[in-house]
């Protein structure tokens, strides 16, 4: 059984460029989450999808960040005009349903983004 | 603002002894707490959780204790094994929401 997969595993880009990070959740999981983990910190919530819609995007730091999940499965996190401060590991997680109570989130291995 | 704090960045224990990892929180509205374990180059994996209506939850070698008045929880691992060496994250949720708040993590090393 496949877990959550994320591609690429590493991405190096230059300041000002556009990047896309992909997440393939576990089949059948309706909920999908994106987190950002900076060096020495824990994961920081960015956005939550229930099905195709972004049910909670309160964690997105600014309008350079955007995420989609058009068919309710694969999701793409898009970052425009990247800045050095965007360098972090971007983690994706999925769960059967939404909500924190007794609802295990399964995390992917992350994409390490480095902005030079 | 750091609503979930893990003040010990690292902990080293001998195999077979108890490991105690601590976590403090500031938001009194948090009512569900989780511990995740993370190995290098992997995503975090769920370990154990506790609801605020309980003060203890046990699963095999892992026990989580919650002290609501002190806004403090701890994870006990007994007996510790070398395979437990990992980074442990404490997380908290306010209601059945989806924006979990994580601590910065504690790196546990269990020495053979």
C-alpha cells in the first residue's frame, strides 16, 4: 500500500522564480494538508483541503502561496516570486476525513526547497 | 507566537531506561494533543494522542500524561530502545479543527 508521496524530493531555485510542489495522497483520503517546516522548527500548518475545496487556507503566509486540488486527489502547492525565506521542507499529509479528533494524518517525506 | 513549546531540543537516555519528553502549551482552548515521531528523511508518523477529558493514555511502551492546570503534557517511553531514537513532536488542536500547532521537537537518542 502506497503512502503519501511528494515530488520532487529536493528543489533548488533562484530568488524570484516560480515553483510547484506536488503531493499524491493515500488513495481514498478526502482530507489533504500542507505544512512548512523551517530549520529547527516543527511543522507549520499552511492549508487544508476537504475534497477539491480549500476548507482552511488561514496558514498561507501571503498571496505568493497558492494550492490546488482540482480532482480531489493530487495537490500542487505553488509559490510565486520565491524568496530566500521560503527555504524549508514542505510536508504534505492526508487523512480519511477532516478534523483533528482521532483522525490520523499520514505524512509524506517532504520536499526540501532551497531558494538561492 | 509559539503556542506549543518543547523546551528541550535533545535528550539522551540509556537503553532500557525511561525517556520522558515534555511539552508545554499556552492556549487554554487546546483540547486534543498528539505526539509524532520523525526519522531523518521521512515525514512525521503518529504515535499517540490524548483528549483533554483524560489525563492519561497508554499504548504499549508509550504513555502520554496531560496536566491541564499546568498546561503541560509529557510522553513516557518505557523501556527505551535504540529504535526509538528520533525527533518527537508534540502537537495540539483547538476543537476538531485542522490547523494543528506543533512544537519545535525534541531529538531523543537511546544509547545501547
